[in-house]
C-alpha cells in the first residue's frame, strides 16, 4: 500500500447520545460533564483511544478540552485529567441494538444519567446507561477492507459494490455515510444505498441500515439480522456474510477522500502524463490529487516531469483568476502550454496559454461543513443553516469553471438579503477556490458562507492559504 501521504486513515471522532437524545458534553468551566446538548458540536465531540497498557480498556478524550473522562469510586465523573490514570479506563460493551454501555474498569460500575445528573455508579444496565454513537468526522470518505487491503467502489455494470480497488481513484470510490434513526447507511456516488444482500436500492430501507461497531480502531457494519458486511467471493462483492461476530474480514478503515481534479488547457485538451513522464496537454484524461501523491518536478526549462518524491521543485502555487487558475512553479515563473502541447514553466506573465480550467471530478454529491457545523436546509424554510449536527446531501454540476449546487428538489443555491438559501429551479453558477486541508470558499466577495469540504474542520487550522499542488506520477491512477 502506498505510503506517500495519499492514504490517511481518519481519526474517529464521535458524539455519544443518551436515551433522551442528548449528547454527552464536556464543559470548560469546572471540567464538568452533562448530557444536555441537543446537537453535536465541538464540546460534544470525543475521541476513543486504546489503553496504553495494551488491555481491553479504552480512554475517552474530549476533542474540545484535550482531557480525559474519569470516574471515581463514588461514581463522580469529570473531564479534567490531562494524563490518563486508573480512573480513566472504561470498557465498551456493545449491545444487540448497536448502542454502547460504558463500564468503569477499575470499579465495575456503569456510566449514564440525564442532563447534569451523570454518574458512574449503576450496578445494572438501564436505558439511562445506553449510548448511541454519532460519528463527527466528515461523512464522505473511502472504505478500505482490512483483510483484503482493497478499496470499496461502485461497479455499475455488475450493479454492486466491491472491495477490489488498489487505489481510491475516481468518483466510484466515494462513499457517503448517512446517519438516520441512530443507524448508518452507505450511499454510493450515484445516490443509491447498499443493502445487506449486496443489492443497491434508491431508498434507505431497513436492510440498508447498519449499526457501527469499533474494534481495535476499525469499523464494522452490522445489519438488522446481526450479520456483518464483508467482501465476499473472488470479486469482493460487499454484502452481509454469515459471521455474527466481527473478524478481520468484517473490519474496515475509513480514509479521507481528497479532492481529485482534471486540468484543461487553453486548447481544450486535458493535462496528462505521456509515456516517458512528460507532462503535456493531450486528449487522454488524467486525474490529479490536490496536495498529496507523487509530483511534477521542474527540470530546468524543459518543463514539468512526473517525480518519484517531494522536493522544492515539486511545489506549485495556484493563482485564481476568476474561473481559471494559473500555476506558478518554484522558479517563480508560470506553467505555459507550448504550441506542441508540452507544458513548461517559462512565462513571466499570465495570458491565455498560462490559464487552466480546474474541474473537481469526485464529488457528484457532496456534504458541506463549516467551522460551526454542517450545512443543512432549515425545516419549513428555504434558508440554509451552517451550524447543524446533521447534514444535507447536495448535488453538484460543473460548467465552464463554475459549479452549481442543487438540493433534493433541484432548487438552486442563491443568495438573498444577508443569507444563503434556495431559489426555485434557477441555476446560480459560482466559482470556487480550493484551499489547504480540503477546504473551499466561494469566489464572490459578497458571500458570507465559507463552508469546509472534504475534511474535518475541527481538526484543521482556520487560516486559509493558497494551496501548493502535487500531482500523481504515472501508474498512480486509472
């Protein structure tokens, strides 16, 4: 498996929801914990860490405070331990319905309660001690089979999903996790849902809903019959197998889905890598990853070539020029298309031959996340909120360097007086700028909404800088 930074397993962040649909919250004042929040935000986000002693116990760390949840012998709980101690050790006991029970390992009592009456003193499991896991990571990712070391992707011809991809290239490797009724659905890039028998359906029916289980930092998907998703047969078809306990075959890694793009030069041809690693504009389509992978290298004035490793010569700065981009190389000059189609960094100024159209190709559907939460349509209104714990799945289309965002009813994204919302079926094309760590912003200066895309905003810095682009070498994609 490549180790060039392209394949990065996501750090699993989540919220815990009690029986009254309230989230476990770590407060800054007094390091107290409660279950009063109705939505998942920064204070309600937790990280599961393995016990340093290599035992079966786990540690619960607040993503907001960076401190650990602890339970004393008398049942009092807090989130003030900077370093994990004996009282910070918990056992996760999965229940048949997929919910968790947290048991203090040193004291043997169960953690639960409501509002600000939380304790770890129960000797028996009641509804108050049951917790639902709600993932806080960005829901669009790649799924890697642990046993086969292959990526799950959509197979349109066979009408199934299979774990047989060496690399998560192309739109068919994109999966979206849909959280509904305390369970998760797996949504393919063509907006269909995976059923436990391997079929793809258009509605999230009961057999297309799964409960999540964690084992050694990996994910398992359990269906309504208590069986687990696994790649089956030589083709690796993804369906529920016979096992009622997750083994290595039923475990998966979630990996971050980086933006994949194609570049179109002024001659309306795609930038590609010819035989011999020469970068040029030609008819064949070539996908590139922003920020990761093997790279172009500048070799004097002969133009960019595919390079095996990163160096100063492999860094290119993007300059956004309306709906086009210009690429400035490490020598301070712009990449230019020569008359024979070859690319070379020889221009001091930007003209038509130095401008490229950058098209995002692995987001036909997308989920937008900002600094305060996900983007979701307000109930009973055409307005969009940017601070929600639940999210809407939008449809994306591209035209001449700009994008159009549509909702479920094909309404177009428009800007009203001081807010964002939907406006009938009119199409509003918007230019986007791509930033570091999978972020984007609208190019219109009047826009107030600057959502984060492809990455967990809570783990990323707030500062946005022009991205440096690295591109994959030959053999790195389809």
